C-alpha cells in the first residue's frame, strides 16, 4: 500500500513538472509568435513604404 501511494505521489510530481514545462513551452512559443508577427508586420510596412516610394519615383519620372 505505501509503495502504491509513493508511486502515485511521484507520478503526480512528474505530471506537475511536465505541466509547468508545457506551460513555459507554450508561453515561449506564444512569445516567439508575437515577436515573429511583430517582425513580419514591421518588414511588411517597410516593404510597402519602399514600394510606394518606388511608385512615386516612377510616376514623377514619367511625368517630367
């Protein structure tokens, strides 16, 4: 009986540790996702601005 209780206790500790690890992994993945989303947004804005500048340059050159 004590051995079974000990086994249950150990498994619950392992489960708790695994759960905390899983939670931290999820948090890191979310954090990384937020960063990648932010980076992609910034790069998209920069690309869009660059494209717009090129378009205005082309437009100005064709007008003159």
